[in-house]
C-alpha cells in the first residue's frame, strides 16, 4: 500500500514538538524556554503554545520559572511493556476532552490490512456516536472517515479498496460514480477537513482530518446530528487544530 507524500498541518506541529521534546530530554536538570528556542530554532511565538500543549498533555513539566523537564506521559509512552496500555489510556483521555471541547462524538480510525477500522471513540448521552447501519468497512466511499483514509492512499490503493468494496448508494447524497469520487479525493487539500453531509446516513453529518504517522494511515473524526450542522465547520477546524496531540502520542 503506497501513501501520498503530502504532510498535514498537524504533522508539521508534531515535527516541531518532537524537536522540543528531544531538546528537553537532553537537559536532565531542566532547560529554559530561551535555551529550547535557541536549540530548536523555533520562534517564541510558536514555542509558547507548543510548550503549553506539551504541559497540558503531560509530556513536559515546568520545574521552575521558565525551565522545563520531561513529564510522566512521555516516560510511560516510552516504556516498553506498558506502552500499549499507556497509549490507549492517553488517547482515550485526549478523545474525552476533545469530545467535550467540540460537543460531538469523536473517533480515531485507521486503515489496516486494507480495511477501515474505528479503533477508539468517545461519546456520551449528549453526543451519541453515529449508528453504524452499514458496516464502516463497506462505506469508505460515503463516510468522512473512509474518504479521509482513502485520500491518504495512492491511486492504486484506492482502486484496490473500491474493487473489494463496491460503491453503493446509502442515501440520496452518496457519490456513486467512481470517477467523480476519485476526482473529489484528488482535489481534497491535505489540511482541510473532509466532510460527510448525510452521505453515509440521513440525519448525521461528520468531519475527519488525517493523523498519518509513518506508514500508518489514520484519521481523527467527529459526528453530530444534522440539526447541529451549522456547527460542523467550526467543530472540524477545532478538530484539525487539536489533532497534533493525538498524532504526537502515535509518533512517540
């Protein structure tokens, strides 16, 4: 399976975050933000919100005024045997907070072994998850999750998927012409959230953004009832901005 080489905005943020973490890790007694900026080349206007995010996620600690050290979350994610459980807990905690922030059910999905898989989600009675009335594995052409994952594959990867999962009309808004679908996927900017406006299910709108880490194809998504559709684009932008912490957890 070949991937498209286009990096996403969260990907760039993660690259910077990893540089910051590497710098802090080299200074076991703590390091000031001034020194971090000097060693990473990251301007203060970008470093300040980066350090705030890393502190919020538990990756760094402020040990004194303006000095930072490695935090517990990074230690846990770096420890071999407990890494998988620590990662799941970390991702779930981030998803729970993101659900409350955007006011919608949120999901992590991956493209594994040629299939769309929802690996984790966070919902609540006020933000119910989408009813899976058609198996998500068979609905990549219609769902925001599926389309977002397909955009990260090359042409051959997409054709292979669609040869195994034939395009079907799920609602009156579903794209059923393969050529039109492929054209839409090609035209989708890597940094713009993918939307599903009742293409998968009537009464539900969704958005998804890529969280590709290395050879792993993934996305972060949200869903909400159609009566909240006026909030979808704003919520999708929040989703896009907050994808970096999830991608960073996957990259560590």
